[in-house]
């Protein structure tokens, strides 16, 4: 997903000196959810979902749009120093938007298949690497709980080795080295109002609403 946004953002690249970005894409917007805020209860509360989506994700959308507007101005004025200074804001807010967009798609109410165990080639790939699905969940939870501060835990696909792997990224860094299949937000804003500082309880609960159908679709496309 990062490559998609990067391709759109860095359109019309010029290599005369350091003068990229002569044309920017349209502003990003907050994606609508495919379910109601309270439909993931009791595993994630409606209050958390509303704040997480309408406040936190919206803030990343706003921050990315603002950073890109400033970047466009910096490019037009040939202000290379400002272009470099804006990279942090672009990475943080762009990553936040990319990661959360994927995260919402990773979830589904139980009534819509959330929590159903993966099947077919995806399950086979998981079992090949981790032995059993339960063993995968145990290792994934350990990685997620082990993220220091804020960040993300991922199941990704390594195109070079043709295998699925568990990975983590700090802050809002998107997953670059692997193709993201499943991403779980372990920032406290994703769970604190319900689970306080007990991240393991949140991780145990989140599996009840994982949408393995979308994960399987990403896996099929990644191969």
C-alpha cells in the first residue's frame, strides 16, 4: 500500500538537481468502515472504535494532507531543506493513514465472519511456518506485546522466499520489507479505554474479530 501512495505522490519526478514532486495527487480522505462502531463489541468497544476512527485516523489524514501541501510549496520554491524537513511528517501521517486503512479492513463483526479460522492456502502457509494456527497466534501475540511503546504487529508475505512472516514496526511506520497481510494496531489508543495497560488481554480478544477473508485475498494477490 505504501508503494501505491508513493507512486501517486511522487508523480512526475525530475532529476535536475533535487527537484521532485512537480505534481501531487488529490487529498486523502477518511475511509468509511464496512461495519458500525459498536458491531465489534464486546471485543473492542464502540467508544474505542469511534474515537480511534473519527479522531485518531482523521488526524493522520489531516496531517498527511497538510504535509503534502507544504511539500508542494517547497518544491515549487525549490526549498530543498524544507522538502527534507517534511519527510518525518509524511512518513508518520502517511504511515498512520496506510496502516489504519488496512487495519479496519482486517476486522469484521462475528456476525460477518470475524474470528473464523483461515482456510485453504493461507492456512497451509501459516502451518508450514509455525506448525499450527494456535502456535502462530502465540508467536504473533508475543511479538505484539513485545513492541516497546507504540507500534504495529504484522503478518506479512516475503515474495523472495515465498513464505509468511511475523514482523513489527514502531510508531506509524508501514511495513515495507514484506507485503502486509494482517496488521494489528498496538498503540494504547486502540485498546486503553477497555483493556487499560494490559495489552495481552487486547491481543487475546482481537482474534475474535479478525477478518481472515481479507487477509486471504491479500495473500492471493501477493503471490
